[in-house]
C-alpha cells in the first residue's frame, strides 16, 4: 500500500482510557497478512455464557466471514466465545477459497481456546478479491492465546485498522441499583462507508447480563440511529460487521426496558460512528445534516442522505463555499416529496433560504466565515409534515482520491 496518510485533523486528541470488561481479554500479533512491521490480527476471548448480537452489511457480495457470522449469531450456548479479526485482506469475492479460509481460521481458534467452532466469530477487512493467507493467521494462534490480557483493547483497536489514520475507542458507565455496568468498544472505518450498515468493523463489550435475543433487539434498534446514519462516500462495504458481547460478569441483569443501559450503549455506538466519519478518507470537515418537516421519517432520511452523499455538496464544503444551491439540488433529486415554496435551509444558525427563495437577511460573507469551521451543520425544513432525520458525513477532498487511487499499490 502507499504511504500512510497523515492523522485526520478531525481526530480526537488521544485514544480514550477504556475500562477492562470482566470476562473479556485481547491479544494482537504481526501476521503479515498484507502489512509489514505492524500488528494486523486481533483475538478477543469471551467468558462462558457471553451473549453475542450483531448486525451486518446487506451487500449482495458480502464476505465469507460475514456469512459465517450471520449463520452463527443467535445460536444458544453456554460455552465461551472468541472473535478473530485480520486487517489488510477482506477475504471477499474469493469464492470457495474464502469459505475454506474462514473455516480453517475459526476451527484453529476453537482448538486453541477449547471452544465450539460455532462460538468463534471472524472478520476480515482490506483488499477485496485476493485469497486470504489464513495460514499466516493460524500460525500466530499459540502466541495470541498466551498473550491474552484484559488490558489490551487499545492494541486491538490498532490491529484492525486499514486506511484509518487513528484508532477508535469509546466507553460508558451505567449505574444500576448503586452498582456500575461497564461498556467499551472499538471500531475501524475510514472509506467505503455508507448506511447499510456503514469498510467498517465494530466490536463492543459489556459486563452486563443480557439475554441474547434482547441484546439483539437493542443492537438492531440502536444501529438504525447510529451506524446506519453515517456516510463518507456512499459506498457500502462487503465486510461491515458490528458485534456486541455481554459477558454477564457484573451480575447485573438488564433488559430492553433498561433505559440507562440503552442510553449508555447508544452513546458508545454513536461516539464510534462519529469517529468513523471524522476519519473519513481525506476529510477536513465533520458535517451534521438534519431534515425536519418531511411527510415521514423515511422521506426525511432520503433527503438527508441525498444531501450528505452529494459530491457537489461535499466538494463545496471542502472549498468552504456556502453554495446553498447545491443543497436545493440534492433535495430536488432525492426522489422523496418536497415543495420548493415551503422549504427553508440553514447553515448553523444562519437562515440561508426560505419559502423557495434566498432569505432577505442572508449575508454571503457571514455564511462563508461559518464554512471555515471544522464542524458544520446543515438543516433543512421541508414545511410539509412531522418527519425528521439526522445523518453525519464529511467533506470530499483531493485526499480521498489520493488514498484510494493507490490503495492496492
């Protein structure tokens, strides 16, 4: 691959201090799957009885690892579990070889950790269409098993990176009856990001005690308002995977009605989703797009994504140009109902247009000054109904082209 791009200007100041999660341990290794001189494999070991839920890409060309995970999610078991992840090779569009690589890897992990193979989940991320050299991964399993530690989640976050410019982590604490439940997660993602669910891998761990089906319901609901509301470039990966594991080590049981836990999990998921956007390939601006006044939430979402995915809108943002006409264009082309004569547009607190025309109080210089900020908000009110939506995106710069033009070289 080409030279590593500089750290995103939108990156957090530092990787957060993540709590150790009871019942979870991590290890990393240099397997040389594609990268040289860096850790590129992560293993997570999970205690017996851990409940695991997940959501995955709906791509018609999803990888062998995604298909394998989907087949295993929801199967009842009191056994321990494991997650094995490699970066540098997506093991997608590799035919029978892909499925064989997944099977060989998960079986080897199961043997190394004395687990049922049905409780080993795998993910691969990186270049599409190249056979995965799984023997390089399995050759490291003894080393990984011996190195497992509850304090190595930060290293795990780094090992799963591809074009990411910074590792991504987030955590939350939830108090229930005077006792604390911990939630912590890591993610990777920078390009090929679009809601479906948005190349992105996410692993979240909690010591809460949750039934698998209830955990699955929580994850599905929260995913719709977090990871499925981000877009960098409108491209959906073959490998998108979100796994959430609840070990039960705290002894505190939660359900779908546990508002505090749901809010804590939502915060971790949204934080990680935003970090993915902030690391968008070549990004210099973090942008929230909100739409109100649509005939339905679905229509509002359609409009919001049309704006967020528009190359013309995104390049105007990159050029710090308050070209509100491009927002008008994106609304008009979305396919969802809109009325030119009832819509209004704001950039931050600046009323740009209303009732089908530029606002009489609009000042181009003030809007241009606003566009120089790193964090921007575009708001559209359609004036037609009660539908609302909010999505997050970034600008489109020449850096995106540079990163992707030499991705395989």
